[in-house]
């Protein structure tokens, strides 16, 4: 990799970082608007046209609020908790391929923060660390409700991580690669019909999305911050921007979970008829092959973000539809339903691969 | 090299922190930091898979359970029981013995260094690892998995409700 | 047992069918219901009243802020009889009576008048009993005004300065005895000459 592409790659990382933050910011707005529409209300419409600068107003509010430290709190860890939640949330978007590559002459810019061949494991590892932010914050608050919230978060995350990993293993068995970029490219072979993994793994996808809800602590699995039982759960004692960071981290997590789902199960930056479009552009429109490829790549970025937004919308839609689970129901669902289902899914996938019903994947790129 | 020195320094420092920290929660957090530096070492060795799995399994799952239990027990400086002198001496002796064994075992090892001509940068990659694990070492691998399965069955047995037993 | 109205629904606890236990059909049903509402927001007229710009119309029988009426010559009607204060269940009204001096006939209708008349809007429950008790048709609760929120408690004690309606026939309250057009014209010319 030349120095110049290294510089470009740095820029891509910065842009990915910025986009994650921006999307998380506007998720707070979108959540309220969607909640309002689902409940026949109007939603925020005061700050700017259609309330578009509402997140800014919220930020000002959060920043100017009083910083409060509960007595007996472990001060260092109390501050460290929300920071950790935010850091882990932001780190996972680094390996997500938001697009194929752009080519300017000799320079090739991959529209992905970093490409590592264990991308999926990386995401998985970072997600599993996300719970520390909640646990440390909840414990350091010196409040029993916070502690209960933290403990709920920990056991919930561990339980659902298992089913999530097992659901992913079925995908890995088909793909033969842990790299998110490879998995994306496999889902659209030129000259063949476009197959997203969700078609081959419907059961795995359902398991994965349920686990994604649990991992991001969203309703119906938002028991760590269940206000009817635990005041505010792990962030009961938090105020001002530390509280803001927790709320923010949740939205970054939603964004990352949506991105992972769209990459693994919904073809990522692929969209139907992309190769036909590329050859049409380069043959009958007289564009060079690089320019045609660049146009396809940019359209791919649009496609992946469309998918991500659809998933974010789905997260919010579910939140404003379903009531919260009870804790024992949550655990029963995780351990006695999802995990056996996921194992069954693995066996099924293995059977289908050995009998050749799911064709072997060609490394075509 | 400087990265390696820095990582080793942090690793040793946080490992010391695990032992010396008064608060058990701090100890656990230091231990997690140690795992992170170890993972970074794996990355330096180009073993991405090992690094990721180390974080997922140790930092992501086992340490969460550790923290979980410690938070439940609410251990802190005041409630920590004073260990008798004998236990302290015994701990020091056994720790020293372990150190002795490790030094003795590693003394004979001659670091081969690295030869740029024969060095294979792909050696730690996940597909290579898989090949080795499932071809050359498939029997130990399967044995280990049976061991884990047995442990799993055992824990399910322990956790199962018995008839007539009260659950809260 | 026979129920009285025969409208009680019999609930039976049947074991759940597989579809019910799978839970997913119910989830999709719920999701479709909320989605209908989502699109309703775009198609139907919204029921939200955007308050500062839009206001809900008051009911004609709404009991809001009190007013002390004047008569057709611009004199205060209240004679400080105290019946309203006696009728008030919340004991919100206090007043000090005084005797009308010579030359004040154009200010007060009766010989005895209220030197001060205060209503504590924090105590008042807007029951309207004062309005019904008044023999002189002096106190009314307006249907189109409310006691607005304030920062200080003492700002809620409304004295005569804020209760008595203006003399000008155009600014008078819509409640209570109204002026006929002739009376209003007369009052206007009177005010202009003064
Ligand atoms: S409206 Fe009722 S409570 Fe209020 S002053 Fe009149 S009588 Fe008293
Ligand atoms: S307002 Fe009516 S009832 Fe009250 S003191 Fe005056 S005249 Fe009497």
C-alpha cells in the first residue's frame, strides 16, 4: 500500500467515525419522530424546520446540565464507564465495508476503515466488550438499582452473545471467510443471480436480529434500563453529558448492529443489476472502466446506507410496538429457544452444504 | 520493537496492578487490560485470529462473569478478610516455585530469531490455523471439545431444578 | 352463576397453539398495526393542537378568570355585600367595604362599595358559586380568559386593578349583562366629552 493510499485510508476512517456520530445524533431525532408518528403525534418540530436541529438543542441541554457525582461513588470508574461505552461502540464500525473501492489512476481507496481477515470476530469481540461500560458505570454509581441494571446487562449480553455467535457460524460455514468484505462480495457473483445470505439463512437471520436487539439493549429487551423496575437502570445516577454518552452509545450500537446485519445478511454494498449497469456504463456510455467502477461503488455506498437506515427504522418501529419482556422470559428465550434453534440451524446448514443444495462459494474476485 | 517494549511494559504494569490493587473490581479491570496487551502482542505476531478470540473469550465472556460475581459479593477493602500468615507464606512459596519451573523450562529455549527469507507472514492467519487444527491436530481438538461438552452437561445437571426443590 | 347483564365474556385458558407459541405472528400483527398508524399520520388530519400557534376553542360555559362588571354608565356594580365571599367554598375572596362619598356617584353604583376586592387565584377552584351568589350581577367568571401561570405567589392575588373591567364599551367582558347599542353610544360620547 502506497503512502498516498494510506493517507486516503486515514481519511476514510475519519469519515466513517464522523458518519457514525452523525447518524447516532440523528437517531435521537428519528427515534422521537418515528415514535410520534407511530402514536399519531407530531413529534419534535420546534427547533428549526421540522425540528431538524433538535439534536443540537439536546446537546446544549446535556452539556449545560449539572455534573453530579453520587456520594460513595467510585469517581474514576464513574467517569470511565460512559467513556468505555462510547469507545467500544465507535470502534466496531471500523471494519464494516461501506462500499467497494474507488480508483483514481493508480490510487485505490477501499471504502472501509480497515480490512482485516477476521473482521467478523473483531466486531464480535468489540460488541462483547460493550457490556463493560454498562457494568462499570452501574457498579461505580453506588446505587442498588444501577447495580441491578448492570448485572442484568451483563447476564443478558453473555446469554445472547452465544446464540448470536452460533447464528453467525452458519454463515461462516457457507462463506469460508471471516472477512466482512469477502462475505459481502460473495453475495453477488457477476453473471449469476443475486443471492443475499438472508435467502440462504432465514432462520439464522431471525436469531441474529433477535440477539442484536438484546445486545444493543433495545426494547423489547431493554431490561438493564427498565424504568418500571429499576428507576433508570444502570444510568440512574448519571446526569449531564455522561448520561448523554450512554444514550449516544446505544444509538451508535444500533447503527453498528444495523450495518453488520446489512453486510452479513443483506448483501452490503451490492445492489441488483450492478454488473449490468457497470458494463452498460462503460460500453454504451463511453466511460472508462475505472469511472464506471467508481459510479457503481458510490451507488453501493448509497445502497448500504439505505439498508442500514431501513434496519434502524426497524429497530425503532419494534421499540414503539412491543412491550418489554420479563427477565425470566428473556433468559428462557435466550437459552432454551434461540441457542437450540441456532445449533439446529448449524446442523441444517452443514447438511445442505454436504448434500450440495447450497452451492460452494467461488472466490471470484 | 519500541511498540513491543511499550506493550510489554503496560502488560507487566497491569499484571502487577492485578495483584496489588486493593479493590477487587480494580483488579479485574487490570486483568482485562492485561488481556488487551496480550492480544496486541498476538497482533504483533500477525496472529489476528488468536488476538480476536483472546478478547472475545477472556475479556468478553470470562472476565464479565468474574466482574459479575465480584459485584454480587460486594467485596471491598473493609470486608476483605485478613489472611493468616501461613497462607501468605504458602502463597509466596508456591508462586516462587511456579516462577522457578517456568524459568527452568524456558532457559533451554533458543530463540531462532526471524529470517526474512523463510518468514511466512500468513502463518497466524485464520485459514492456516484452521488447516493445522483440523488436519494435524484433529484428535486433540475433538478430545478438547468432548471435555467441554462434558463440562456443559455437568453444569446443566447442576443447574436443573429437582422436583420438590424450592426455587426462591 | 347467571351474570346480570349477560355481557361478560367467558375466558377459557386453552393451551396455546403452535402459532401463538412461536410468538412471531403476534409480533408481525403488532408491527402492522403500528405501521398503519405511521401512515395515518401522513394521510389523515392530525389531532394534535400545536398550542402557541393554535388554540382549542373555549367552551361557552367555561369558567375562567373573574371580572367585576360595570353598569351602563361605567359605574362599578359591586356593593361589597360579601355574599360572594360567604358563598365561596375555597374562601378565596376578601374585600373591604367603604361608603361612597359625595361626588363619587359616577364611580360606584351603590352607596356602599368595595374599597378593595381581592381574589386569590391559587385558592379559587373556579366553581362559579360567587357568580351565582351575587345579587348585583357584579362578579362573573369569563369564558374566554384563564388565570395565567406566574412565578410568584403574590402575583396570584388579583386586586381590583386587575378584576374590574374597563369603562370603554368596546373592551368590556362578554359575560354578564351587556350594553345595548344605544347605551354603548351614549357611554362613548360621554367618555369623549370628559
Ligand atoms: S369561583 Fe368559586 S372558588 Fe372561585 S372565588 Fe368564586 S366562589 Fe370562590
Ligand atoms: S361581587 Fe356581588 S356578591 Fe360579591 S360583594 Fe360585590 S355585590 Fe356582593
